[in-house]
C-alpha cells in the first residue's frame, strides 16, 4: 500500500506530460496549415481529389512522381527539369527555397529563405495522406 501511494503522483505526472505533448503537436500542425494555406492556397488545393488551380493539387505529394497530376498541364520547363524525380522532404525543401534553382523556367516562382517556415509547410504537406 505504501508503495502504491508513493508511485501514484509519478504516474499522474506522466499522464499530464503526455497530454501536453499531444496538444503541442496539434497546435504545431494547425500553425503549419495556416502558413501553407496563406502561402499556397491561392494556387493549390490540399484536399484529396481537389481540383487543380493555377497549380496542381498537393494532396499526397510526398512519394508522388513530379509532374504526374493528370488533370494539370505542367510547363515544359518544369516537366523537363523534373523528369523521373519523386517528391521527398529534401526535394520539397529545395523547391520551397528557390523553385527556379530546382526547375528553371517553372511556372511557379517562389523563394522562402526562412527554414522554420519551410519546415512548417513541409510538416503540413507531410500530414496529407
Ligand atoms: C502563384 C501561384 C502559386 C503559388 C502561390 C504556389 N504555387 Fe506551387 N505551383 C504553381 C504552378 C503554376 C505549378 C506548376 C509548375 C509548372 O508547371 O511549371 C506549381 C507546382 C508546384 C509543385 C509541383 C507539384 C507536382 O505535381 O510536381 C509543388 C510541390 C508546389 N507547387 C508546392 C507549392 C507550395 C508548397 C506552395 C506554397 C508555399 C506553392 N506551391 C505556392 C503555382 C503556385
């Protein structure tokens, strides 16, 4: 009995700690979504099967072949530069750093030099699957 009394507070602390971690992650994702929406949603949709806008739908991007959305007409420069490439986090980070350095002549012109912001946008896109 004495043993149990000593241990209970520790278990309680652990439970509280885990609860807070869950909330922190949810907050992070919400902020990431806000940032991605404000920077990208003028041209892109993020929902599954969403229509293309000025750019292709981005649902399930990671693991997808570049320039492979069949309902979107990619620019010739982009198709040529991205032939055979598959989207992963590293490529997405390079793309968001400077699209023209990855695919010169691409119709998307964007350069985000804040690694924290790039990370947030990638976190959001990663969550879409
Ligand atoms: C002003 C419009 C515009 C904005 C804003 C924009 N994009 Fe794009 N995006 C495009 C266009 C157009 C293409 C197609 C590029 C081409 O064909 O040259 C594209 C292509 C892409 C691709 C390649 C997808 C594929 O199927 O290969 C990714 C990834 C992407 N954009 C991510 C983003 C993200 C993330 C943001 C926000 C940080 C963003 N874009 C903001 C217009 C935009």
